[in-house]
């Protein structure tokens, strides 16, 4: 279990991505995945991530129906997002309040544990956005606010603006980061996260499925994400998969679990986000919760991926 810095939120080491709910996982399958994830979390809070834009609210609704039916709201840390969609000014005060109210209805809850600005909105002053988030926190409808897909410069500006206004600043950052995608985060965002005590929650933790090991060069896999995942195939990709396979074999766990554990162990990372469109796929991820990598194994993965050791 990990604690999100500067908050009272304790979360599972893996965050279950709800982007597939109502898409590649229908409602009954999503419920089965959620049941299994909650069971695996045990006494730890199960950390689930969704957004108002995922399947036009269907993802939130499936999660909300499940929490209500099971009576498990207090066992789940819910993260959702005020998304961009077709809004002209997505982070204007009125849009944020309306988005939060929709999400609360979809989720059948009275509070959102972690509420993100899904994408930066440079058309709206940061003062307006942050004040609107503060109003939601003061009303008890949101516990903590966070940023998703922000550049280092804009994240720094947003944090400074919150300090100046005396309102809650972003406590977390959701960003693209994994063994195949390292430079943008490590070269640009990491220093800000470390300096300001920001908890990082990387999405695409398995590189759009590539780090499951199914997409080596020359192999064809039938999957909605196959084309994007296959973009990583090649010499470097094979090198990373070979290293993952070696470590996985040493521990007797699936390859995806190793990739997620490496990510969870990186500086400032609280929990990687990964989705599963079946209980069987989830079973490939869950061993990361108990997996302990050695320094030598982390170094092997660092070298294979061509990045800097953590």
C-alpha cells in the first residue's frame, strides 16, 4: 500500500484503469474485473481511475453501479477527471462544476477522492480553474485535485498560482511513462514532481499493451490496441522484452507484472495505471502487488530500455 504525498489517501500499488469499462469490457465483465481487483487489494483500498469522457460517462456509471450494488464505496479510492470533450473552455469554472456534478451522479457517490484536470486548458486562467477546484473541495465534493497531461512548465505555473491564491494545489500528476517511454517524464517532469512532492500515476504503464510481451516484431495479435502496441516492436523493444522475460522467469510471475513493478518502484511514482478487459488479463497484472525486484534486476531493465537508473 502507498500513500499519495500531501494527502490522507492510501492506495493500492496498482491503479485499475477504467478506460475499458463499457468499451472492450462490457458491464458484466467489468464487474467481474472489479470484484477480482477488490478481492486482491484485501484490506488495502482499491484504487480505480476513470474519467467523464470514457465512453461518454459509461465507465463512471459502471463503476458507480458496482460500488452501490456491492456496498463498497468506502473500500475504493475513486479518481476521475474533468475532461475536454467538445467544450470550448473545458477548465472554466462552470464547466468544472458541471463535470463534477455529472461524475458524482454517474458514480453514485457524494465525493470524488482524486479529481483531475484531464488536459491543460490554456484558454482559461489558472486562477479561475484552481478557484473552481477549491470550491469543490470546500463543499466536500472533492477531496484532492490533480493534473493530467500537463507540461512541466504549466504544472510549475499551476502550483505557483495555487500557492499565491492560498488554494489547494495539484497533489498528483497523471502522465505517459513506462519502460518504452522515459525521456519526457524523466528529463522534464521528474524534477518538478520531486521538488513539489507530487505523486505520479503513470498511464500506459504497459506501453499500450506492448509490455505484455505479445507484440514482438513479425507477430500479429488481434486486439483493439495491436497497431499502437506494435509500434514499439523492433530491436529496442525486443531487448526490453528479453530483460522482462528473464526477470519474470526468475520470480515465476507474468511479464506484465514485472513491467508494472519496475514502474511502481520509480522515483515519485505512487501507482501505475493499467487496465484489464477480462479477469484473465487482470491475473497477469496482480502479481506486481507482492513482487520485490532486486537492484540488479532493476538495473537490467534500466539498461535494456536505455534510460537512467532510478
